[in-house]
C-alpha cells in the first residue's frame, strides 16, 4: 500500500514518523475514517467538515488546507487502485520539542486498507456491555486504549461487539460506532457524551423519510436489554444488527424488521450516491 505523510506519498515500509511526535508521546491528535465505494469517497465533504471541526476543537492547525487534504485523498485512491476501502486520516500536533502544547508543525498521515465485506443477509452479531467513558467524546481523538481493552473483553466473552455504558449506567456508544434501539416501532439513540457519527445522522434521516418516529435521548442499560431491536452503525460497517447482549436475546433473537428496512434503505442511499458521483 502507498500511504501519504505530510503530502508525500511513500510505501508502507518507508512510512516513518519522529519518535518525538506528540501523537506517539501523548496520543495528542485525532483521526477520521472514510469509506470508499467503487473508488468514490462516501460523503467526503461531511468528513472534511468533521476534520476541520476536530482540528479547531483540539487547537491543532491544518496548514495544508482542506483542499490539499481532499487532493491527497483522491491520490491515495488512485495510487492504491482502491475500489472498496477504508481510509484513515490521522492528524497530530507533531514533534514539538519541550513546549509540547504548541503546534508548530502538525503531522498528517493518510493510510488505507482494502475491504472485502460480504454482501447478502445481515450478519447477526452478539455484544456485551462494558464501562466505557471517553474524555472528549465528541471528537475522534487518538488514545484508543479502550478499543484494545474492549476487543480483549469481547474475545473473553465470545462476542463480536462491545457497547459502552457510563458509570451511571447510561448507554453511550459502541467502541467505534453509535447505538440505536427500537422500542414499539420507535427508534431511539443516545444524545450526550457521544461522537455524533455521520452514519448515525444518515440513519436518522432515512428513518424519518421512512416515516419512523425517532427520539434522541439518553437511556440506561436496562432499556437497551429490553428493546425489540438493537443495532450499531458506523461508516465502514454501516448497520450491524445486535441480536444478543450479555447473553440475553434481543427481541426474538434475530434481525428485526425495522433494522432490515433501515439496512435496505442505507444500501439504497449508497447506491444512489455512487450513481450520482
Ligand atoms: C466512538 C465512536 N462513535 C461513533 C462512531 C461512528 O462514527 P461514523 O458513523 O462517523 O463512522 C465512531 C467511528 O469511528 C466512533 O469511533
């Protein structure tokens, strides 16, 4: 694979960074994950907007400008002949010497990975809940230790997903996804202390278009476990139905009808997007 470091394209083997980079030393930076379908970035402007917002929130300048970042993204697709892929942009405060709060020369790295996601009937996933609180939940910050710990916990519990619950028992988000539940035909998703994912926004839009009632409010683990349907969503994996949590069946233990309709609607939105672009 060819990666991009500060605008220079290099092979994976030759891609290196300073060991004094704030990203390495302090996990001081943020990232964004984009999805490529048929060689086209899905909703690229929304990702560039989120990158600008994250940079502003973390007070890390983007001296290259969003235009160049957009150009490098296209170049990554071209040089790696990407069709279906995940592309990650990582921005750090860079190597700052002693004054580590300044950002004289931030670092930007673009990496990518080809995807071979199977199409067809939605995979039924099982999950466990776990205490999970991110310090800056509205930003995709580096410092993803919880992701590694969650993966270990999932392995131990023989599930594929982890749903984060805070110290007061409120459901927040998946490790790298947002959570939705369906109760009596109504769609519900947490409101506070989460990353308001781009997939979450699209799912809410599609649900409203389908005439579903949607509510954005916080709820506790007990409500999650007694819901008719549960699913997680993010850019790369789209909508992932959860049919069992902490060993308890959700609904009848199979993908629910509203989740199926939303999956179909999401796939249609992607198809329409690809056709138009
Ligand atoms: C903590 C967290 N929540 C939610 C999401 C989903 O965001 P998006 O739909 O924009 O991929 C992610 C994605 O990585 C995430 O890391």
